[in-house]
C-alpha cells in the first residue's frame, strides 16, 4: 500500500510537455489540495502490459493509487479527491451537484469534439477529407464554446467559486490554444488564463515540464 | 418548487422510440430507486429557447429539476440520485469511487467514438469519405469494446453488483445494436441484455415508447 498516492503519466507526452495529457488534471487537483504525490511515467508499450491494464482496463493514463484504492478516469479521481476538499467540491450538496455537473459537461459535452479535432490532426492528416472535416468539427466546437461563453458571462468561474468543474473545463479548453477557434471567445480565453494562473496549476505544469525535459534528454 | 422531479426529453426522439437518447438513463435510474417523476417533452426549437437554456446551457436534454435544484448532464444527475440510493451507488467509499469511475469511463472513453459513429450517419452520410471513415471509427470502437469485454470477463456486472456505472455503460452500448460491431463481443451483448432485462429498465423504456407513440400519433 503506497503511503503517498501514485499517479501515472506519459514518459514522452505527444504534446512535448505542454501539459495537455489528462494526468495534468490529477496533478493540478493534488496541488490544489496540497497532497504530495509521485508520478510513474509509462511509455506506450508499458501502458498495454497486463500490469497496467489491471489498473486501467483501457490502457491509458492517468491512474491513481492510494491506500489500497486504484482508480482510472481523471473525472472519477477528482471526484474522489474532492470528497474531503472543498477547494475542489463545495460541501453544500446542491453546490456540489452543480460542480459535478460541470465535470461531466467538460468530459462528455465539451471535450469530445475537441478531442476528435486533435485526434484527426494525428490520424487523418493524410486523408483527402482532412481539411473539409476539420472545418465541420471546428463548427461543432464553436457552437459548444458559444453556449459555454454565454453561461460564463462576466463570471470568474462557472459557479460561485472555483471548483473541480472549472479545473476540468480549463484543462479541456487548453487543447484548443493556437487553433484559431477559442480565440473568437475572449471570455473563454480569459477563463483559461485565470485557471492557468492558479499557483497549483503552475506547480503541476512545472513538475510535468521538468519530467518531459528529463525524458527528452534521457 | 416541484414536489415530483421533472425530467426533460425529446418530443420526437430521432431514434423513433428505441430509447437511445440520454433521458432514458435518468428515467431508468429513477425507476431503479422507485422515485415517481414527470417528463416534459421538448421539440428542437424549444430546446434552444432561453427558458430551457437556463436549465441546460448547451440546449440539450435531459435536465432534472427537484426541490430547487436544477441539473443537466445525465452522469451528474445519476450521481446526485445515487447519493441516497445504494442500488445506484454503493455506500462503501472505495466501491462507490469504482462505480463513479465506470460512469466517467462510459461517457468519456466508451461513448465518444460510438457517438461519433452515430453522428456521422446523420451529418456525413453524403460526404465522399463516409464509408472509409466509418470503418476507421468502427476500428476505434472495437479496440475499446475488446478492452471492456476483457475486464468484464465472466462477471454479470463490472463490479460486485449492479451500479450506476453499469447503467451508463449499458445505455451507451445500446447505441451500437445492429451495426455489426458489438455483435463480435458476445459477452458484451449478454451484458447489455442483462441491463435491458432489469424491470426498472423495462418500465422506463415502456414509458418512453408510449410517449413516442403518442407524439407520432399527435
């Protein structure tokens, strides 16, 4: 049984250290609650080995192991961590339910078209349909961002204060930087910058970058 | 404040009453816990009106309203309902965290390629790339189903007993019926049938079908 939680991440992240992989969400959450952790870096072959599949049936990262509990899915890990930490999930049941609602919205409504867009740049770049289909996906992403921007309005966060829902949404929206889509929604650009400006995010990103640099050098 | 919870659903579901829309997940959960509810049916124009956008910022269904709390995202609604009902979420914290992990896996790992596959049959059927891209998506779906089938093994459910995680996964997998993909995984076909065989599922589906028939006739 590990005393300090163990989180898994990419040994060589496809994003070259920009912190777009899903382990950053867990690292960020652990930094928000002040919980020390260690990171186990895996290469793609190790992710498909039986030892890792026992932790994560889909052979992905991140996973979380602590005190005999093993979890996969960043949303589930954040929800578990948030049970005892109001900085992630408010104590009031209604406020907590609304924070959880934004966590689900992040991964099941906002992220899928963004993930498809990112994935297509890897898997479909050489197909004859790449350009036309990316424009269709950009349209779907813009529709979602427009609704999200309307709901955020002039607020700093989606509910009364920062929650794990914002942590997930900011993490999902970061994937869009530089693609000329989110840049049409200045309120959302500021929202992402607000999330990235949190000291806990900065610590998580710096740790992840140091590991990426070490892996690059090694 | 509504005494009986109000759930929103499609007035005319694109699936013609097969219960593939996300409101069925909430209806099924409410039937599992024996909570009476009423359904407010919306057409596509009503879903984009300010009154509904106040409930659901992305203009979709389902929503859930009860005792002054308004929620969207089926996962968040199930998690809220499961707090007080062990038939959805076990009381033991570790078992509960694992059930929640399967809820997130359902909507953020298993559903996205399945949803893309369904969506493409609507939005991309007339594109020149439709057939070739559907085969790529089918390959991504098969990879996920293979892992899920391995984890399920000979078990009836993914953990010790039925949870909201199974409810979400069965609901997601039902979208695949008849496409010649899930049929390659007999263990998963049996798993879906096991979920569909639950009396609570049958009651939810029958209610949804009766409404679809009435809307068709009306």
